[in-house]
């Protein structure tokens, strides 16, 4: 199957998922379940990554800024902007593409292979609406929240590393954080977060929903979905930066 | 009643169904039999709408399924129950939740009313006490019974079973066959069964469609199979010496000779 066939089928899947729920209560329950799975389930890894990426950024920025003419508070500014603009949305979403994406692809793939999707179809349920829409909606709600959390924890991790390594004091770091702050950067980061959230939920859903074969193919489609999601995140990252900055 | 006329279906160059026509009767167990690759599963999937036939017409109780809009099909599908070969139970749900799922989705009944219905069907399939177990914790035969319970919970008019006996021991197979037959008569539903199981063919075959290479080769009931002179059918059904003996016994019985019990009586 070539790229255009995949892309056409992906668009048809997205079109097919927009439909009236058979029972709003059941869909709401499924949506909440997905929010818990995608959001709460990924909270631990996102927190750890965010703290460390902030900490490493502080140490590495300090290592490169050797000129006595540049004030120490600049380190905080650089850490803040890199975390908000790039690390929090892109790095976290790439990690989530692995964590959440593989879970979505393998869950749907297993349902397809074990005929659970066929069983739902025969009951008269729109399987795309029931199985895919809540996952995408949950990702669009929880992933931007996690990106905001990653921004906060990343900057906090940088502040901790700064004082722990005697690079700069907490006061200097806080002073630097408030210098030349551009609120638009947060808006831009959230636009990226929404775009990436859609990518890391819809692409694995496509690969999982249309899987054919057995357990080996579920594994393959799960891996493929993560690879394609990561590439799409990087392409979208560049496109958004070129368009919006 | 389900009637299908001249159903054709191909996958690429491979013709899987080549103009199959037949009538599946209400209140009877209608069996589709044939060797592997004869097109049984594809035919059943066409009947329930999982595959679109390339040609032909499918009629459910006088209404053309082929010409229906997707919304009308959704409504009709609420009257269809299906038991899958691997049971297709939702593994993240308990037995009770699996059976309750169609009720949650399509009815606005109170929780107590739904639970009463769930318990009623679980009791009907002899699964009392397994409500809280997950599919991974129950046997193959129990899974099939949960599948049947889920398929009948909305009181369907049509029941489809894909290889209901696959992977089951002969005794459990007989229990499942008996259950399907009883439910068919009790609820007066049109049951369509895909099977390889010769015991099922002889025990519950009210209306049998025998397929060879995507075509209808023979049709009749289990009694007529015994006297059929169709060579392919005979080779398929009575493949082993044991089954040929069973056939001879049935023929003798049907012709008014000694009954099976008399033949099998220990000699003094």
C-alpha cells in the first residue's frame, strides 16, 4: 500500500469517527477511562523527564556561558525559553508517542485481531466513534495539561540544579525567569501540544484499527505507529516554528 | 427469515463466493458447511454486513439489507446477535459487564432491570456464579456461553454463530449445540451456523447449505444428508470409517430396521 492509500484511509477514518454516539453515557465513561489511561498513566514518566531536562539544561547552559559580560540570570532565561518552546512540548510528546501511541495501537490491534471490533460492529455500534474518538479527545485534553506540567517541572528542575550545583542562586534564577518573558511563547507551546496530541493519538489509532493478521502484526503496527508519529511530530514542529515564530 | 440471492464476492483475482443463493429459515438452525476455503466465513460476513458483496441481494424478513442505508443497518443490527469463533469477549470487562454491554449501549433501563436481564440470560446459558470473572479466568466452553449470552441479551431475531464448537471437547460441543438449538426454538429466531463439526451437522442441522469452492453444492436437512448420493458431500461428511459406520446405522434406523440402541446392545 502506498502513502496516498494510507493517507486517504486515515482521512476516511477521521471522517468516520465523527458521528452521533449511540449512548452518551457509555461514551462519557469511555472518555473518562481514556483520560485516566493517557493522562494519569503517563504522569510519572512526564514528571521525571521534565525535572531532569530542566536540570540538565541549566548545567549545560552554564557550561557554555563562560563570558563574564553575561549575567548569571541569563541562564534562567535560556532554560525557561528552551523548556517552554521546545523541551516541554516536543520532547514530552515524543516520549508520549512511545508510551501512549504504542498502547493505543496495540489495544486496537488486539481488538481487531480477536474480532472484538467486529463484535461491536455487528451490535450496530460505530466502532470508529466509540473506540477512536474518545482516545483522541482524551489525548487532546490531557496531553496539553501534561505539557504545562512539564513546563513548570522543567523550570523547577533547572532551578533546583542551579542551586544544587552552585551555578546560580535561587534568587538570581527567579530574577532571570521574569526578565524578557514573552507570554506568546506559552501560547505557541500549547498550539504545538494540541497538534502533537492529535498526531500521537490518531496515527496509532489508524495503525491499530486497520491491523491485519496476528500478534506479530500487532507488534509491528505498534512499532510502526510510534516511528511514524515521531517523524510527524518533528515535521509538525518545524512547520509550526516556521509559520508561527 | 434471511434470503440471499446470487451472492458474489472476490478479493482481487480470487473469487470466494460465486453466485450463492439460499433461504435461512426462522425457528430453525441453518448450517453452512464446507471445507476450509469454501467461502463459509466470507458468506456469513457478507450476511451480517462485515463484507460488502460485489453482487447479489440479501433480504432480512422481506427487507433488502443490500439497499439499506448505514443508519437503517445499524437499527437492524440491534436485532442481530453473533457468536464468534474466538468468542470475541471484551477482555477488560467481566462476564457480567460483557453481557450487560449491549443493554448499556441500546437501552435506557434502570441498573436493576439490566442486572435482572443479565442474570436471566446467564442463568439460561448455565453460567450462574461467574458474573465477576474476567474472560481470561474462564474455560473455552464458558467463553462460548458468555458469547451466546451477550448475543441473546437484546432478544435478537437473528443469531449468527461462527464455528461455535471450534476448540471444544465433544461433550462441551454437544452442550453448546443443544443450547443453540433450544434458544432458536424458544425465541423463534433465525440461526445461521458456520461449522466443520459433523456431530453438529447430524444433531442440529435443520437446514444445511453445503458449499464447495464458493458455490452451493447441496442443501437439505440432516436426515436427507444420510440418503444423499452427492459424492462430494458424502466424502466431506462421512470422511472417516467411523462416520461411515454411523451413517449406515442411521440409514438402517431410518429404514425401520433395528434401532441404534438395539444394534449397540451388548451381545450375550
